């Protein structure tokens, strides 16, 4: 008698699209993803905690330099600014949580503070970090949590992160 087995193959394709918007012409923001199109995470049976019948790892983190943010002011005004962030879901399960944290100060004559602990994103603008003057190469990491074969159907999930720089002088 020939025995056969069937394996359940689940793929969660999480895609984070990165974009930016400038609120004031005096200060500009540029967000560059490490990989064109943003961060993608493929989750498969290899991510099961203890093999067949077990749940998936619940958290996934991007590289520490998944995104690089540059803040530039016209005429070097040295103004104070803040960066707000929100997510806009395209196809997203409410049980999936996305968080971001600032991994570096970047470089430049300005200053920077805040954003060094994971912050869970919502569909409403939240203050991510603040600073003054020009800063470039600010590295950002993304984390997805709440992943589960029990609560979330296999499929493709997409959300877009929007960064906005605001002049606060």
C-alpha cells in the first residue's frame, strides 16, 4: 500500500509600499526604500514554529535600513520640523499590526530626536520623530506582528506608509 501525504503550503505576502508627501515648500522629505517597491515578506511553511499543525512565528522584522529618509530645507534655514507617519491599507487584515522605529540619526548639521522605539501605525497621522536643519540617511525598520494561520487567511496583504514633514516653527 502506497502512503501519500499532503502538505499545507501557506504564503502570506506582505508588501509595504513607501511614499512621502511634503506639507511645506520650505522643507522637503525624501524616502528611499532599500528595495524598489518597498519591503516584501514571504511567509511560508518554513515559518511554522514547530512543523505541521503549529502556528506561524507571530513577528517579522525588516532589515535595519529598509528605508532611508532625507530631510532638506531650502536656504539652510535651520527650522524645526517633525515627521508624521500613517498607513493606508489596500488589502490588510485588522489582526496584522505594523510598527516602525528609527534606527539611526542620519548625518548632517541638524539635530534629531524621538522615534527610537517601535510605534504601532494607524490610519491617522502620528508624530514619528522631530528635528531641525538638514538630515540625510535616517534609517528605518519595519515590524509586522499578529501573523497567525489561525486568525488570518493565507493571501497577499498590502499597506502603504505615508511620511509627511511638517514645519513647526
